[in-house]
C-alpha cells in the first residue's frame, strides 16, 4: 500500500520531477550547436525532449493520485475494496504506460535525432553515434513490446534499455572530457 510508504513515494515523485530538467534542458542547451548542422532534427530533438518532460509530469501526477487513493482506502478499510483495487490497478497501469512507453519513446526519439546529427557531422566519433542509434532503436522496441504486452517490466525490458543508457553515460563522459570535434562545430 502506497500510504504506508508515503515518504518514499513523495521522494520518488520529487526526483522524477528533477528529471524534467535533464529531459528538457539537454536538448535546449544542445540546440545552438546542432541547429547549425540540421535545423529540422535539432528542433525535433527539442520538441521530443519537451514532450518527454510533460509525460514525466503526468507520471508524477498519476503517482500522487495513487498515493491519494491509498490514503482513502486506508480510511474506509475493506469496504468497497474491489473498487479501490480496480482503480489502483488502472492508475498503476496508466503510470507504467506513461513512464515506460510515452516518456521513454519521446526521450529516446530525441536521443535518436541527436545521434543522427552526430553521425552525419562527426561531432563525436562515429562509433559513439552508431551505438546511440542502435541503443535508441532497441529502447524503442522495448517500449513498443511493453505497450503491446509482449514483455513486462522485466529483465528483457531492462536488457533492451541498457545499450542506450550505457551510450548516454559514455557520451556524457566524452563530451565532458573531449567535447565536440572543433573542426565540425
């Protein structure tokens, strides 16, 4: 029951809201650099970053609604328990779809567009942009497979998302340590 773990739920919601800064901020901050190379893809990455941020906020709202429902259930006890369980299941499933389909798809499409630009321009080494394109594609498949209930939030889902997560970490370290190829910027 969420109400018995209220502090953990609220902490999780807070940190999810902090993710909005990264999901929206990174494409906006990268826009001036990548816009010089491909305006359409650069604008698309910003748009999908903003869309991902909106979906994160929707996911947080669903989480807080689930918490509120849990408090109400605790007040009334087992009276009408099936109604609460049904509504709770719908809220949880809706949140899972928002987080693992809508948010992930929007974010990964933004990353796919970045990596298309990186591949075309060689702003970063090709191996790094190709790994981002492959990782993005696998993550898109994970979200689509989860959406159609072919897989759950299980090891398969996680394994399909690991490549893009790893590529994003390597890309971040690369950009911090070496930056973009100055000849291409």
